C-alpha cells in the first residue's frame, strides 16, 4: 500500500462522523486511484538517487517490437536468420584462419580483411543472437544495460568498418596507381597504423556519443519499434532536448560514413582512370580483378548504410525500415566472406591448399 493511500485513509479516519457516507466512499475510491497510478508510475520509471536534475530512466526492461507483425512467420524468419548467422560466423572465421595459415596471404589487403572480418563477427553477434531469441518468444524484452552495451558495440564496429573499407580502398589505389612503390608505401608499419587508427576512431567516437545519449533522462514509452537498440529509436524515448545530440550524430554520420564513402569513391575514380590507360585488355582485366571483391563489398555496405542513416525516412513504413536494417546488419556481413572467397583466386587457391594439407595429414596419420 502506497504512502498516498495511507494518508488518505488517515485523513478519512480523523474526519469521523463529519463526513457523510457517500463522501467517504468517494474519498476511498480517489485514494485507491492515486495509489494505483503511483504504483504504475514506479513500475515504468525509476529515479536516479542523488541526481540533482531528477534524471529519470525507463525501468530496466525494454520491449523490442521488431518483427512481431509477422506472427507465425517469425519461426520461418528464425530459421533463415539462424542459417545466415552461422554462415557469417563460419565464413569470417574461415577467412581469418586461411589468412593466418597461408603466408602467401600475408599482404596488406588481407591484413585489413582480417580486421574487417573480426569487426563483422563482433557487430553481427551483438544483434543476431538477441533477435533469434525474440523470434521464439511473445514478450521481446531486453534489459536497459544490454541495450546500452549493444549500442556501444554497434557504434564502435560500424565506424571501424567504414574506416577499414577506406583503408582497403587506399591499398587498392596504391597497388594499381603506384605499383612500383607499393611495398614502400604500404609497409607493415603503415598498415598497422591505418588499422589502429580505424579502431581508435571507432572507440573514440562511438563511446562518447553513446555515453552522452545514455546520460539523457528517459521517460517515454519503453517500446522500441525496432529489432535491436539503435540511436534513432532510443532517442525517441528521451524526455529532454535532443537537438544537439541529433546534430552531432548527423555530423558523425556525414563525416565517417559519407566522408569515407567519398574517399573510397575518389580512390576508385583514380583506379578506373589508371586501368583505362593500360594498353592491353588482359592487363585491364587483371588490374580490375585485383579490387573487384572490395568494390562489391563497398557497394553493398554503403548502399544499405546510406539508406539507413542518411536518407530521410519520410513516407517509409516500419516494415521497410526493418528490412533495410536487416540487410545492413545481417545480410551484408554474411556476403563479405562469400564475395572474398568466390571472387578472389588467391583465397580460393589458399583454401584448396589448406584442404589438401588437411586431407594429406589425415591420410598420413591413418
């Protein structure tokens, strides 16, 4: 029983016979209503003790609406996404293992590819397991802490991947436009610096932005119209002025998504110009095949990322937004190892050698 209800009953007792019977009944009803309202409010929100600003957060249970509208078809989606997730993990781990075991793949491009595969595994694993679990249950809940942790991982890995793709584009540019100076320009130190910078940017930008976001007071609905915690839907729950953080988030998106995209585009303009100047068709084909896998990955990644975060969603439906996010967070990471293995002769040769060595070792032991 709440304090308000006790106070109401106490006042009613003191009133005694001076209060008419029907008035006492109305007073009790009012007290019960206040008690129920207060109790419901305390279930939805908790107040941060010692916070002078009265910062309130939604209770540590959030609801991800996600694909609830699919009803029975969620089981089918579960099977499809489970297969894609297992392919993503297997494919990216296989790429990392192949590059580790084959000295012929110890080159700058494959060094960046190892980093890219590692970021894809982390990014996908922060979203898909929770989504798969939610597709099997009716109440799609997630704790506030898990929501925040997932957003930290998503921001860091997404920004890191943008920078890694730009570094890989620069590697292709040097390989085709300055082949004689390639080993000098793309030294071990330079490659480590580029990869380290990509991870540093992801951490130094993603962590402060999300820390700022979760320092805001949240008092809106605890239902998120998405299948994972992302910046736009979480911002809708804030009950403070979000114009500044929205402006900073837009600036980060423009600089690190659109900016890296423009750098990658500029690299490929220079690459295309150099390839077209080659005298033989065979030379042009070989030069283009050097970067065709990376170009395909870049196209898939930026096509979904730009639509998700930069194109205004006016007129779009929740279902279409979810589908685009699904392509960006789940399908794209699954395609990367497939593209790099099927369209890359060096990786296919390395895979063949590894399988042959494994088979030979097995026969030798027998």
